């Protein structure tokens, strides 16, 4: 898989509110857990109500804009030295936003390390600015570790990320062209040409041409003749020459 540069917002309570992420170094490839949809609460920080509300915002965002927002909580980032390293590796392992042209967002919270990380796909970097991420971290993520109100804090952060992604437009689904319509049109044109040919032949220009030759057949009042007097409607008629 082609690797793209990632933009990471790191909330490090014991260092600085915001710092830039580096690629993980010196860490052997780790087996990551299987994703559980929009919300993978491996640290069990949310009750069912908050989990449902967070999932609803993520689903609505992807339906509206195509942006895939994934929320993950984990007990620890070990053996990674920092949540930013774990988040970067997890983002690539799960291929978040790959189908949406790198329109992915990963919000990861590590309980033991008391760290929260936001990972943005490369196409979202111009859309969601650093000032917006700073506001979300100061208002929700940093206080979250002090109050332990994880459900509400993560929900508010997800709402903020969804609002910041509002400028993204979802690519329309391209419909595959079908050859059935083409051949149906061809059949219609051929049928029309055949009908035109049938009704514009010299003997079809006027029914009297056939009457004169004694070849016309009618219903109810019509008759036919073959060089002799015709019959029609129960009354005798005179032959047409």
C-alpha cells in the first residue's frame, strides 16, 4: 500500500497540549485488534448510549461527505512509546479512509498513557485546520482525563470533527454504462425503418390500387374479386375493373 504523509494532533498532558507526530521507529510489526465499526471501545470507556450517539454522528458524516471517522479506545499503546506512533500504525493497518481517497479521521484514546490522538488523511489537512483541533483538545480532550467523563468528551469531539469536515463533498457514484439501452434503441430504429418501407411501397400508397386489381380484402362490407363481380355485405355489387 502506498504510504502518504499523515497529519497528527497529539494531546500530551504531561508534555505539551499539541505536538507533531513522527513515524514509529524501532517497533516490530504488531498485531492490531479487529475493528468493530465506527466505534471500537477496547478500553470499555463508553456506555451503550454514548457509543450509539458517537456511532450515529460518524455514520451521518460518512453518508453526507464520504469522510470515514473512526473512534478507538485502548487500554495501553505498549509496546509503542507514544499514542502518536500507535495511531499512525493503526491508521495504515486498518486502511482508514482509503476507499474515500484518504478522507479518513482516526480519534484514538489511550487510557493508561492518558493520551488522545487525532489522525487526519492527507486530503483533510486543508479542510480541518490546526486551530480547530487545538480548540477541540482544550475544550474536550484535555479535561476528559481529569473528569473521566469519556463518553461525553469523545462525543463532543466527534461532533466538532464532523462539523469541521462539512466542506468536504461526497463524490457522486458513477453509473456503469449498459449496452442494453444502445441495442434497444437500434431495434426501435430498425423497426421504424421497416414500417416506413412497408407503408411507402408503390402498391401501399393508396388502397384503390389494390381494389383495381381485385386484390383488396375488407371486413364487414368488403369483398374480393378475381376478374369477376365482387360481393359485399349481403348485397350484390358490381365488379371493379
